C-alpha cells in the first residue's frame, strides 16, 4: 500500500525551535539567556497557528528585505558608473549589471543577440534587454538621467524581489521549520553578491521549480505540476545552467521509488522549455547566440578554482622553468581541461546516483541537488564570486544547521575580500598582498564546500542525523516521492545472488 502523504498533513506538526534543536544555536543562545524554555508561550503551537503579527515567517521575510537593502547601500558607491581611482575594487562595489549595460551595447539601444553577442545563456540576455532597452529609450527622451544608474537600480529591484520570493518559497517548503529560511535571509554571501550578476534570476526560478515539484501528487494535477516544475527548472537553466542539474536527482529518486512518470514529465518539460527559449536567438542569430558556448569552451583556468590552486602549486614545485606543471599544461591545452573537468563532474554525478540507490533510506531531493551543484562548482574551471548564490537555497534545504553553514559563509566572505584585493592588484599592477593569500582564501572556500558535502553524505547514510527528518516524516520537498515506498526491484537488486550467499558448514 502506498504511504503517499496528503497535502498539508505535515503542517499540523509543531514548529521547530533552533535554540533547542540546533547545537550551535543552543550554545550561542546562552548569551541572551539560553534556549527556549519548556513553558514558553506557543512552544508547541502547530505551524501556521500563530496569532501574533510578528510570526517567524514574517520576521524572516523582514530580515531578507533588510539584507537586500544593506546590499544596495553597499553597492551605492558604484551606482553612478563613475568608477574613478578603482573605487569599484576599494569599496567592494563592482557589479557586472552596471558594467555590462555599456559593454553589451544596451546604452546604444542594441538588442541582445540581434545586434550584439551576449556571453550569458539566453534568458539572462533577454532579461538584460527587457530592462535595459526601456531605460535607453527613457534616456533618449531625457538626456539628463544617468542610464547606467537607472538600469542598475531597476535590476536591483527585480533581483531583490526574487531574493524575497526565494525566502518565501523556503518558508513554504519548511512550514514547520521557518527559522531555516533565516540562513538564506541573513547569509553574508547574499549581502555581498546579490546584484554582482543576474544569478538571482536563476535562483528564483529554480526555487519555484522545487516548490512545484514538492506539490506533485499521484493524480492528474500532480502530473501537471511535474510539468510546471520542469518548465520552471528549464527557464532557470536558460538563465544559468545549474537548475537543470536538479533534474538528475529527481530522476534517480523517482527510479528508486518506482514513480518515473512524474520525473519523465519534468525532464521532458524542462528540455522542451530550454529548446523553445533558445530557438529564437539560435535560429535567427546563430553566431551571436553561440558566444556563450564559444566563451566557455575556449576559456582558460579562472581565478579561485581548484585548477587555479593547482597552477599556484605548480609554481612552488619543481625548479625547471622550461617544463610546464600539470595544471599549467591544462591551462594551455584547454580542450583537455574541458574534458577532464566534465569527466570529473560526470563521475561525481555517478557517485551521487549510486549513493541515492544504495543509501539505507531514500535521500531527500535537496540533499542530492546540493551534492550535484556543489560537484559542478568544485570541478569547474570557472567559479565566479556570485556562484555562491547557487548553493545558498540548496544548502538551507539540504542541511539547515547553523555551525557548518556559518563556517562556509565566513570562508566566502574571506574569498570575496581576497578576490577584490586580487582585482585591485591587477588593475594597478601593484599586488595588494602575496598571491598565496588569495590562494589560501580560495582553498578555504573549496574546503568548506567539500566539508558540507561530506556532512550531507553522512546524513544520507545515517538518516537519524538529518535535522529535517527529525521534524518531518520523510521529504517535504519530495512531492510524489514523499513517504513513497521503495520500488520492489530495489530489494531484489540488493539481495545477494545464490552464489554470494553463505553456505552453512555441516
């Protein structure tokens, strides 16, 4: 018999309180009087049953609004576009959004892909044009306005709204754990990188795709929601590729549960969406559309990656200046670098699939999604500062524990500061600090992400350590997979063959 949950069944549980359930928060709470007491008002009130105005959900939404507002203030020295004396680096306020308004010809009214090649996936290019061309038209009618500043502020408004919407999605997925969303709302990485680029567009679409999947059920409406999830993840993938990686965990978990229909519908809808979104630009302006793929195939090792760290170590090992180290050789032979990077990512995905099928209990979707996206970043030759936003919502959903999360965020802040020091040194030809400082910061960032992966794998192998499953019966993000029994073939696959069974000694 199926154990499929019914909509809203988990909402009847009590709300999680981090000061009691999270060891790190419990320790920190000692500064303000200790954990929530046994007789606190509304301690065991059902989730959603609060009658106060300042509920946990509203507090978290207010916090993310505050974070986005502080981010806007932090970027304000760069908003006029008059970047004199390297202010964009000394004040940590550089943003591609403003720089590319001019670099992509939007200030001249150029239509993305038609009049100018764009270095990003098509939905990001369309988004740039949808906001940039009206600003240019407004500037033509009123030459006194600063078009770049208007463009940045319009983007900041929309991207900020997407950040708030992402928190709202996390709250919807974790009604019994509303304080988990505070991890995203208060993340230093969000404060520092929200509008460095357009990554929040993909983050928002990916979050809504996860929400649609979490609402899938066994009826026809559930199949339609699976299609909607695929459309949203496909749109996210057409903006920045990473939301497409979520489809792999969905498919593997559906295979384990024997509920493949919904996963196939999602994957098919996502593929069709990506094709339809790309088709107008690819058909009409193939060379300009191909710029993104050309750039990624010819790009050498970028700052802060695993490969960059290796290049630095190449220079510290060996004394023969005429002989290239292995990482420097890869930087010259980019085709091999691409092949090795993709191969390592593919092996990591295969490992995640094996983990999903062999784990003692079916893993949660967010756990596998984090592992796959993290593997992509770990082995990629490009790991831009704002890519941390890709992992933020997945980290909150996969492992909502404050200690390791804050350690990771501290490493990201250190990398952010070191990266701007590196940029300033390159711009002035006067190094701000030794190269080893930047490499150390990059190594700390890489290490903390790997540690998060290890902790998540440990919780997959030992589900009793999983904080989310301490609150929910199974997987609140799983949709049609939530509380579903494993497919019968899985037991047969795990059962040893007759030749492997022990023969009793007589």
